[in-house]
């Protein structure tokens, strides 16, 4: 696992599920409609890492937490995120591609 010593507020995680249910990570970043985040997470095949009965809001929080975690742990760069999001006309398509990249890079 890559080091994140510069971010002392992060803890160590053992799975994608743990990352995706950390509400502290979810609160970092800009506002994106929850339905867009939830749909992108679903399209990227990451919904299965969440409990079965959760709201779209909780799924959106999970998406935000995962993106922040991947950036903090240096699995993706800010430049990569911006490039992916800007190269797609529809936000859900860009976020789906970003979550697919994160899914491929984050390993536990």
C-alpha cells in the first residue's frame, strides 16, 4: 500500500468497503449530485462493496470517500482526475471512467 504520511488524518483501511463507508473522507471535495455519483459507482461495478440496503445518498458518500482515498494514497493524481472528468461530456461517464481506474489501482 502506498504511504500517505503527509495526511495524518487518514487511517489504514483493509478493504474497499471500509474506505467507502468512511464519512470523513466523503466530506472532502466539491459538490456533485448524489444521483450522478451513485450511478457512476454502479456502472463501475463498485456497488457490490456496499451493504445491500443503503440509500443513494450513502452510495454517493461512498463514491466521494473512494475518490478522496485514492487521491490521498496516491493511486490517482489530481491531474489524472481532472483529465478524465474533462474528457467526457457527461459527468456520469467521466466519473464512471475515474472509478474504473481507481478500482483497477486500489488493492488490499
